C-alpha cells in the first residue's frame, strides 16, 4: 500500500494547492495494482471536507482508500463515511468504493479505539501514530516511534496491544506507524519485530531503505510456511483418518488451535507468493 499525504508533510500555506498535486499524481503516475490511499487532514483542521471533495471527486476512480489522521471518536469516522457517500453519488462512483484507514494518535483516540474500529463498514485498517501520540500524553522525548532506553520495557506495549485487540475484534488490518531514525536500520528492524511478534499486519516505511526490512520481517519464511503446511497435513490425517482431536507433531502437541495458527501463516505466505518446498 502507498499513501500520498496532505497532512503533516504539507505546510499550512500549501494545503489547498497540494490537493491538485495529489490528484495529478493519482491520475498520471503508474501505480500498478497496489492499494492507493491519500491521507486527509483531520477533522480538527479546516481542510478535511475540501480534501475529500477535491481528491475523491476528481481522482476517486483510481483511489482505494482515504486515511483519517488523529481520529478521536467513532463520530469522526461516521462523518467521513457520510461525506464519502455523497461524493461517490455525485461522482458516479459505487457507494462504498472508497475505504477508510483511521489513525489513533491521541489519548482520546486510544480510549475510544474499540468504537472507532466498529464505526463503519468502510473501515479497512487502524494505524498507530507514535509521534503525535507521544505528544498527546506528554512523554518527555523529542523523537517518536523509537525505543526509549530510560523505560524498563516497551513503553508502547499497552498501546500496541489495545489497538491490536480492537482491530482484530472487528476484522480489520492493524498497522504500526513510522520509525523516524531512518539511518538506523537495525533499530528499525528491532522495532518491526516487536509489533510483528504481537500480530500486527505491517508498519509504515518513510524511506526506501526501510522497505526491504519491512518485507523481510513481516513476511513468513519458507521454513515457517513448510512447517505450517506440515502441521495442517498432520492434523487432517489425525482427525479424518484416525479420528483424533489432538496428536503429537514431533515433540509438540497440536490440536484445533494449532490448525488455526497454521492457517494464518499459510494465508500470509500465499499472499507473498510462496510455494511449498519439494524437499
């Protein structure tokens, strides 16, 4: 997924003119088959409705999603949903064509994240914004999205887990936000591994050098895929042929829960184009 930004990367004096540049980029560049998104300005600004009308109204045919930053409540998602419906109706687009990604970047947004994640059928992902969130809760640091050595543990573990539970309960993707020290790849890899281990679907890249690391961390390995397939085969043999609900797989007991975990790995691996090893 690639998103074009109208929010924090655009100066206030350029907000309106940036819309035309985004529309031209959507129309003129070759985006192949990737999911294409535009980050609007949040409802606390004066630009949200104009962003949506200009960009979706003029380039909505190729656009897949819009991102709503600093989402504070379910009402903000509902408001954007209603606005998108009117734009689609007036632009000849199918109603529901444009999906929504919501960013949780404030204390209020985190408190309301369960309601946010269930606010609209358009919602496709929930995204954590670490820098704005750190400012919102008044953390005494100047760089967001990195590990804090002074804290004995992962200072965002609760935040990561709360957002993850809300997203999974509503069947939407859960994405971690940016890592801003772009010249420290190993620290970036470490932070990717933290949210990957919890079950996140991915993380933002803000520099091309981060993309290979992201793909490496968040993609199943061939070994993981082969083992997951072997677990599925063993479980099917045991339940169908031997009529057992649990069995040994090497030195590990596997059962229905094991099958569910293996299915998730296989599904991700197939999306990456992996095929089972012949050996």
